[in-house]
C-alpha cells in the first residue's frame, strides 16, 4: 500500500487501520510502487480549538475524500485528539470506498474495552460511554455494549489493587504436534521434546529464585498460571515434580486461583489431573477449538472430537472446580452450521469458562505457507458465529468478563472470555489490564513489572524482562539472578515496598 502522510501523524496507527480493510497488506518502499496497490493520502492540520484531518483513499480506479474535525476536550490529550481525528478520516474514507464498516470502528489496540474503562473512570455513565464509542470511535452498537460490559466486570474484579500483589506465569513451550494456525513458541519434534527433562530441571531452579524474591520483597502472590504450549505434555511424574516445587515455595491455599492449562485432549489423562488436583490446581483448560473432525484435521489438530469428550469427562471427574474450553471462530472449513452445533454441544457440558477466539493469522503460522490468501476482511460466517456465541452465553447465564483483539483476525473480530457468575479467570484480567506485576519463568516468558497508578490519571508504568525465546537457548541462559536484581530495583525505585 502507498501511504503519503502530511503532519505529525502516528504512522503505525494508520498502517494498522489500513490493515483492517486490507488484511495482510504490506507497506514500505517495495509496496509504494506496486501497480494497482491501494493508496492513502492523509493530511493533519492543527487549529486553535482542535485538529482537522483530510484522507484521500484510492483503489480499483475509485477515489473517496473525507475530512473530519475534532475539538480538544478534557477527556483526551492533544496527542489523543490528533490520533482520533486521523482515525475518523481514514475509517470514513476506506469505509465509503469499499462499502464496509468495521465492527470496532477505529479501535485497533489489543484492549478495546480500555476506552470504555477510561471513560467510566472519568465518571461517565454506562449509557453515555456506549454512545461515545459509537459516535466518536465508530464502534457498532453491540460491540460498544460488549466493551462497556467487559470494562464494568473488570473494574469489579480489580477493585483497589495493592502494590504488593503479583501473579506468576510458568511456560511449558512444548506440544505433541503443531497446529497450522499456531504462532506460539511451542516445539514438537522428537529432538526438541527430548529437551523436556533438562528444561524442567532448569525451570525449577529459576522458579525457586523468583519465589525467593517474592518472599524477600514481601509480595503477595495472587494467581499462578501454567501455560504453553501444552503443559500436560509432561508425564504425570514430571508434573508432580513441577507442582511439588511450587507447593514447596509458596502457600497454595492462599492463592486466589491456580491454573494448569491442559489444552490438548490427546495429552490429558486421569493420572495427570489427579496430580494437579492433589497439589491444589483450581482451574484447567480442555480446548477442542472445534467439535468437527474435518475442521480439526484441516488445521492439523491431531485429536478427534471423541477424544475431547473423553478428556473433558476426565477433567470434570478430577474434582478441579473450574474448567475452561477454548473455541475458534472462522477456522478453514468451518461455517455457521458447524460452529453453532459445536457451541451448543459445549454449552450442554456447562463448563465454568468458555473462551471464544477469532481465527488469527500470524506471520509465523504454518498455514500461511499453505494458503497465502487465508486473510478475510469480511470474515464470511465469522460475524454470525461471534454473534451466536455472545447471544447464547447470555441466555445460558454466562457473562463476558475479559476481551482482547489481535491483528489480522478474520473479519476483524474479537476474542472474549465468558464465565458463570463467580467463576471468572482472575489471571486473565490481571494480565490483560496490567493491574499488578506478572513474574514469568521459562522459554519465551516475559515478566511484566507494573506500577498501577490510575488514581493519578496516568497509565500503568511497565517494565518487561524477557527470557530467551527457544528452549535450547533457555537451557544456556544465566540471566535469572540479573532479572531478580532488576525486579528488586524496580520495586524499590518505584516505592512499591512497605
């Protein structure tokens, strides 16, 4: 795509907006001279009371010009005002040219409920918040209502965070096979799976160091999340070793929540989940993605629908109180008939949590090498499937409690977590809303140190610490003590310790 920008404009934001209408579109020098490529010209002008923006969109021999103006207000910084007026002009121009209105309007970030949260914190009512989302951000009404409902639920869960609160993420980046849509750091070859014993040994050393730091700093651990990959790729004995280490380093009974993300049905056994229950795990995930064998085969998901039901029964009979199931809307070969049947079957199981993701294409996903045209701006049946999931969960007593979005999703739709009353996943909200630090250990793990300060009207102050991405690099890594020192420095410099 050819972009010509005039003024102090956030280039990345404009590129992201354009990708809503042209998924997978390229920018840069090579794209500038590509014959027949879309073209956008945008001019931003500052005036005494606000900003003006003029967008000229060209594609397929057609051209549309849209001008927008926005005055300064007490709710937005000058930078935010400029960004919003540019967004309004660009979305209006491409929308008119292509005859397409994105469900989320000009919102492009990971957290669409953040705008609703900020407005509610300014004392704006729920009704007016939804009106602002529709009128100023071009969000369609049902998405504005969803964002506002999620924001209210998150605020209730977060309450007044204590600076000493924290959570922990433990990475098990191995899977029995790799799904074609996957972009996570997860490893499946026999050679890489042979690293698991050494990986686990190092993981335990690093865990003990970070747990010791949590105790030293007087922090309060609220949740633990063991994720992947597929953590139940560990044998029952390996899982016992990991959980025994955790139990020896912290008071499991004091945790608000302890999640073991089992995930793949073909790795779940009664013995493994009995070990998890024995060590105080309170939440697990059994993720079918679809209940259609043909769809599962299309994306390289090497388990059957029958195996999922077997694994779900094991999880339910384990005594672990909260079960989550993940589904994906818009998978290749899926349609509304298949998805609605899948969703009805999941609802009949009555899991405490249901997470509905929209199919997202990442650059690292194998499926792009199989089908470079897998992106879809309108999403086919995806919108109908998303609407169905949100209507049916409401009818069955579930409520949306957290939400996030990713780039290059089918139809530009969202990912939403639904929960029965009192069964929300606290870790998901704490992690997404950045209300306290998340200590992370393992390959690809990213610790997020947080000074949460909304009472001053500011955004959280965040520092990230990265472990090496790949397991074989992690095995050679010696940065844990350095990370612990950086964490301690952050807490002392931010004045977060009593």
